[in-house]
């Protein structure tokens, strides 16, 4: 398969479009089963009737792991939002509705457990000391919730508006967990763009779901601490540590 210039580049892979298919080509430094792992999660979401690209093949291309999937033509809600900020409320409402469709599904018992992933991420980060990690783990242990399907990295740039419907991409972080944690993760990602957008998002989600802002924000230190392990260049380490310290002391 011939791949020309990538359509997009992320932290773990490059995305190509070839023969009306999407090819996700993974970086060499990832575990050898990464493509299989991600494809299984995406297939599970597809089996739930959620609008996601259909996985067509998991293979290797030039020695690199690859997922070949259906091409969904359209624009991301993130691109539409940034180009039309005067319509921010409209696009955020769509995001909330789509996220609630995901959360409506009970999680498969074979799906990765959100708590396991958060434990692993908190313990892995080098930005927190032992006392900070202990406080976060204690807070995580105290959480009780009904396990639902959670996307794990839900934001407008992972949503493609196509023919009046919205396809959801990038399922590698999906898990069986607390929807409030999933919502806080989205709030945290929105706040990287603008606090006003993040506040509007959480207000609309609470209005639609019946959750209070406080119920969602109780996940703040745990999710911020776990995000430190991701080493995302666009994210502020200082901001995340501040959230961890301020929230765990409350």
C-alpha cells in the first residue's frame, strides 16, 4: 500500500487516506499489540451501534503496526467550532448529546477498567511525589459509581460531522468507568482552549444529565494527575499539578 503525506499526526500515530480508506500507522516505540488493542475497543463501540468508523483490517505496513478503517467524510466539530466561535453553544450542545449517547451504554465486562488505567497512569508519572500519588490513589479508591462506556478522550476534534450525524474516532482510551470522570476529562481538554468554553460545556452537560458541577469536579485531581503521565506537549504541567494540589486539599 502506498502512503503519501499524512493527513494528520498525533502523539502515537500518523493518519493517512488511501483508496478511500483511513490508515492509522503507529509509531515504532509503542507496544507490539497496540493496534490490536485499539481496534478491539473501536470494534466494541461499533457493536454498540455507535457511529464510529468500521475497522476493516489490522496489519503491518513497512514493519509498522496499522489499522485500516472506513473513511468518514466530513469536518471535525473542533474545526467548525474554532472557525465559528459565535456558534460555540451549538457545537458544544452537539458534543454533549453525542457524549451522552456513549454513556447510555453499560460497559462490557471485558473492556479495560477505568480505575486500573488511572492507577497505572498516576503511578507512572514522574511529576508527582509519593505523598501526592498516595492522596490521589486514596481519593480514587473512595469513588463509587456505575460502570458505563466512557470514551476517555472525548473532545470536538475527535468528532466528525458527516451528513448531519456525528462519527466518533480515537477509541484507544475508552474504558468501563464513571461518566463523571469522562465528563471532567472533556472539561479539562476544553479548558486548554478557553475557560469559557469549558464552563459552558460542563454547564450544558449538567443541565442535560442532572449531575451537579461539584459531582463532576470531584474527579479533577485524579484525572489531572493521570494526564501528567501522557507528556502532552500542548499541556501545562504546572496547571495540572496545581489542580492536583488544590483539589486534594479540599
